[in-house]
C-alpha cells in the first residue's frame, strides 16, 4: 500500500465521518457542532488540495481542483456547511473512484501480466528427474517438461513427436495449433492435453511473452495525454463557472447564489472521464492483440493521415523460400553453396531460407575464414581457399562485377545475387507471398481517412513494385537504407504519419515516425522496442483495427468530457436562478460524476463493435 493511497483513504475517512457528524448536527439543530465540524474537515481538505494544486502548477499542469476549493470556501462563507461537506466527500472520493474505474479499464492488461509464467519443470540431463525451478533460472539448452494445460515458460523447440498448443493469448488465433518435433514454440502459450518436452532456446528474460509483459507494464504505467487535453478545458470551464456564479450573485444580491452555482461546477467529470476512456481503449486494443505502450498513442493514431509500410514480413508473410536458382558463371548447386556459406553470418530474413535450402539439397558448404554483413547491402565473405564471395542486392554485387542482367520477377519474388572473385556466380530467387489480409488492410485505412499510403523498403524496385500493385499501394520507395527510410517518413504529408514494420532495420524509422507499429507475432525484435505499439499476432490487419479503435476511443473520451460539461452547465444555470439548493446540487454532482465515468467505460467494449478482420471475413 503506497503512502499516496494511505493519504487518500485517510482523507475519505475524515470527509465521510465529517459528513455523518455534520448531517446529525444539522438534524439536531446543533449549529455550533456543525460549524466546527465543517471548518475542521473542509480546512483539511482545502489545504491538502491546494498543496496538490501548487505541485501540479509547478509541473506545468493547470488542473480543475481550483473550482472545488473555491466552492468549499464559498459554502463556509455563506454557512452552507452540509453542502461543503458533501463536496469534500465527492472530491476525496473522486480519486478512489477514478482508481476503481482505471482498474476496471486495465483488466485485460492486468490479465496478461498475471499470465506471465513463474516456474518451469527442468529435466536433469543425467538422472532424468524433473525439478521445478524458477523460470528465471532456465538456461538456453535446458530440457523442459510441460504438462497438460500449463503455460510454456520460455521460447524453445519441441523435442517430443507432437504437441497441441493454444496460442490465442499471444497470436490471437482461437484454434489450437498442432506442432511436430523441431517446431518453434512461444512462451506464454498454453499446452493442450498431452505432456511434452522441449528445449529452451531463449531465457525467460529474452522470450516472447516476457517482451509482451514488459510492453504491458509500460502501458499500464503511462499517463494518457488526453488527460492534458481535459486539463486544457480547465481555464475556460473555470472562467465560465465563475462568470455564471458572479452574475447570479450580482443580479440576486445573494452571496448564497454564488456558492450554489459553484457547488455544481466541481470538475470531477473532466478529471476522470478522459483517463478512464483511454485506459479502456488500451484494454480494448489488448483484446485484439495490440499492446499500446502509451495512452497518447491512441490519440495520435486517431488522427493519422499517412501510412508507410515495410515490405518483407509486413505486407508479405515473412517466410520466404528459395523457388529457383539461376546459374551464371557457376552451376546452380555451386551458387547455392556459396550463398549459404556467406548467409550463415547474416541476420537478414532471406539468409535462413538460403541456408535451409542448401541443407535440404545436401549441398556441401565451403569453409569461411571471415564474414561481414553490410547493412541493407548483403554479406561479404572470405573463404579459406582465398576466394571472395558477395551475396546480396544487385548494386552491392555490381561494385565487384559490373552491370548485371536482372531476371524477371513475379509478385512476391525477390532476387538475391551471388558473385565470387569478381564474377557473377548466379541468382537465387526467393518467393515471399503477399499476406492475404494486406490488400483489405490498405483499403480499410483509406476508408478511415488515410490520404497517403506508401511502401518504403530496402528491397529492389521490381520486387517492391510487384508487392505494391498486389496490395493497392501507388507510392513506392525502394532500395532504401535505414537512414533514407527515416528521411522519407519525415517528409511524408499529410501528418501524422504511421510507420508499420517488423525487422531490426525498421527500428530507426519506427522510432522516427509520429506513430510506429511493429509486427512481432513470431518473436521480439528491436522493432518492438522502438515502436509505439506492438501487434502480438501475426496479422497486419490489426493495424487498421487499432486505428479504428483509436478513433472510437477519442470519440468516447470527448463525448464523456462534453457530457460532463453540458450537464454541469445546465445545473449551474438552474442554480443561478435559485432553483437548486446547495445540498441538492452537491448530491446531483455525484450523479454527474457517475454518468461521466460510465460513459467513459464504453471504451472497454470498443473491440466488440469493430469490423471483422480481413483475415477472417
């Protein structure tokens, strides 16, 4: 229990007891006791609130508690003690009410945190005994036993012949997936009915679910900038309230009228509605497998006018396979052998398929003395026999061999060029199919008001153009370095700009965009760390979904704010004409608070009203 929460509880207790004593004193006509209680309780609440106000002002935040302080002081001045005590209870209880609403709104985020695995069953390699150990003690290479219905503690590979895994908590896919021996398994997913063994390939700290938990913890701790938007209503709302109260006092000549107006001008709806709506929106996003790191991301996403997509793994499936090898100065087998030898040292998405293709074909790989990966270009490897091998983009190969003959490519195909000792050895063509849901995702974004959609990729122009045509994108920026990607996104208009990517090379541009969304359905990457939001399922359609959800969240927040303002203004006008006693006004203000909170909590159900994902429609 934090000191701040303890202080809140104490203030609520003081105000509550004060109200009970004050009402009893009023009923028994004990005016001295009523006045003493009111001055004591309201004095404490006013001083504490004033101190908080000063701290907020020093931090650059203009809050709305000023109205509550003036209203309580006014009730003391005109001897409306019971009304003042009701305001004190309302104000001190507001923080507890907000905390409850926020906990309700963050339920889905908290659920993810609670699901984090805490232990693992490690198999002793010597005795075969199974020992339960804290998940943090699991090392790479450990053999683990996972029983029925248990959560997988770390990422790993399946050792048993078969396993049925429920991945819905991580990928969003509702149907359990059946895996065979050697398959990659993700932490945080749930085992089905059979016990199996797996080998850890990552520690708990580096595993998929740990990265999601870290994102969620940051999301729960964030303060939505929409709260600052609500604070910006403080000045005009305060001025209008004081104006109505002042005019009512002047026209009626009764200072009690001033207090009656300010009693219903207390600002709790504005203070509570916005943060509750945004936390509800973040919870709804988590329901559709999008972790939003900061509440303000929703506000920016709601205004997005331009979107830039990376290609490989974003608009395409990110699981390329070698479709054919074109021989030049070397045979197809030699070309594949040379490329695989060099690609062993690359982190690029095309490296693993080349190496796997060589292994499947039983091609012997030459020994490599040294290798260097040149970002966005390819790999330069030196073999033990003295040969120099280049694998990568055409311009990288042309530096060594001169102009190249580029093969015709079909949609989703990419060419990797290979040279050895100044000669073009051959070309490896890989096929990476366009995601089924990608065309509809681009269309949905346009329907949501996005004016500019571009493909920004490091891949060659013909490949980029074929993918762009397949998904309905007109603007293509190909053969981009990470720095050039940043420059292109910075120059895009209209703004704000959303960048969507999935790889290590996307990290700089994801951080540079107004909003960056990383696709991390099959594992964490640098992209996830630098992005504003992370899609934890392997589904690019979630990008359009979270944009639509963000617009709904902002709409709910604004509606809740204006609902509170409108009702308060009506009550102030009623009070200004003398038809709303201070005590009744204070009680009605509690109703206004509840209405604003319930309105804001509608954001919790936004995910239920979204259009079906293109992948499933």
